C-alpha cells in the first residue's frame, strides 16, 4: 500500500529538479545551459529590452543580475543572441538562436508529453492552480522581506 505524498516544497522541488534534469540532458548537445534556455525562450517572442529581460530572469530564477549578465554574454559570444540593430538597448535572437530555440521547444514538447501523459485534465488544472498560488505567495513574501 503506497501513501499519497503531502503537497509541500520537497515534493514540488523533486518534480522540478527531475524534469529540469531531463531538459538539461536534452539541451546539452546544443551547448546550452538551463538559464540560457529561459533567455532564448523569452527572445523567441521577439526582441526584448536588456533591462526588462534581466529583471524577468532575476525574478524567475531568483538569481542576481551578475549571473544574468553572464548568461547574456555567453549567448552573445555563442552567436545565439545579438544587439538589435534598431535599438541598442534591446537583444534579439540570431538565426542560429532561432534554430537552437526551436530545437529546445521540440524537446520541451516531448518531455511534457511523456511526463504529463495520462494525468486527467481536471487534476492537471488543479495542480497548476495550486502551484501558481504557491508561487505568487512566495514571490510576495520575498518582495516583502529584505535580503
């Protein structure tokens, strides 16, 4: 007889790290690390202001700005991201960046299909609502608490 685990940070974290490991394994042959994946995915929607991109990554990953600057520099050095010629404060994907991001998107679709297969829609929706609420509460507490 197996017991149903209690929903808590440990269970959520284990799911996150397990699926993140699958993604990291899938993108390793592309020469891309996890933090770079997030930047490429954001820029897939079009150019972004460097400051807004930095803020979005720091708030999503809970990392400091120097780490985001490092990630951006590595993407520029790898010719996956470039300064937008129409606005020096914006970054955009290069053709190579679009190609890598498309392969990442394909990998995510495959991983998601395998991991979420067979989970009833109502249960997946409930889980998404709960996790979104937990994220909102944690972010609010982080914003209200000095570091």
